């Protein structure tokens, strides 16, 4: 009994950090929870993904309302892009039942590495062009947000069709890997659609809960949702998400980018090492 309590407390503490990080960066706690559970606690990756999907819903619930209230999240963008991510999540969840666990781990690591490297390469983003995208204008996606200096800045959304296509891929990764696809969503919005970084991360947080819910039911049906594992993960992530939501508006965007890159790169390297050594 004491071992179970200790396990739950350790998982809960790690999940709190994951929720905090996921809330700040828009990645969702799953990008930390899956490697944490598999590498540190020896949990089967499919059960880790199942717990992660539930935690991602918690992250979205815990942070999204605060971000909407503070004027960061763009609900129009989120609702439109969710069409693609939800469809992709359902496809990914079905694939997870037939793909080998080591293959899933390698795919996960590749996604992490790409996220980290792309974020570093594109750190010094070019000045955003001011011309409007016809699709974004028609759907009234352009908006404004509180900048790091406290000013209200306007922004224009670009390349909506390309972003929509990438969101299907992001949703597929969510269903397959249980990460809420936050990293892919943030990169698509920030780098392709040219949405400001803080708007991208907060809108990603708004979206990831729906994406995760679309595939969580399939994991439940396949028996990959373990309540005794899910409970400490969910509670920890929810608490971390609330804390992250309070911290984000005073945190400079460049710090968030650095934090994003360093952590996901380290996780990717560790996961690849464990696959190659046969410990995962």
C-alpha cells in the first residue's frame, strides 16, 4: 500500500511540473508525461499515452479559460483548426492499436527533436507582413493580444489552408502519441500561420482538450486507460496548468521558446537512447 501511495505522489509531482510546462508552452503536459512515465516509472507506453490524453484534457480545462479571459487565445482560430485536429486524432488513435510500441516511441522522439530544432532555427522570426490572408479575413481570424510590454498589438493570420493541413497531421500525432499535439500546433501557428507566439501557445491550450478527447475514448475501449495511473497524473497536471496560466502573462516570449526547446530536446535524446538500448 505504501509503495502505491509513494508511486502516486511521485507521479503527481512530476505531472504538476508537466502541467506547468504544458500550460506555458502550449504543448500540453503530455509531451513530458509520456517519457516521464515510460522512462522513470517503467509504464507501458500505451498506458502512458492513455493517461497523457486524459491529462491533456485537464491541461486544456485548467488553462484555457484563464487565457481566454486575459485576451490571449483566439477562439475563432481554435474552433476552425479543431476540425482538422479532431479528424486526425481519431485516425491516430486507431493506428496506435496496431503499431509496435518501439515504433511509437521513435516517432515520438522524432517529433520532439523536430519541435526543438525548428523552434531554435526560427527563434529570430522575421517581421510579420501586414497584408491580409483572404481566408483569414473571410473567417474573421485576425485579432489582437497583450504584448510582453503590456501594449495591445494587432496581428494578421496567414496561410490558413497550409495551417489547416498541418493540423490534421498534428491531430494524428495526438491520437498516436498522446501528446495533445501541442508542439506541432504551436509550430504550425507560429511559423506557418505567423500568429504571435503567445497567441499560438494559448490557442493551442484551448484546442488540445478537444483533440485529446476525440482519441481518449478509443484508448478506453482498447483497455489502455488505467484509473490508478490516470488520477495522480490528472490532478497534478490540472494544478500545474492553473499555476502556468498565472505565470504566462509576465513571462517574456523568448524565455518560453528557450524552455520549450531545451526540455523537448533532452526528452527526445533520452527516449531514443532507451529504445536503442532495449529498455523501452
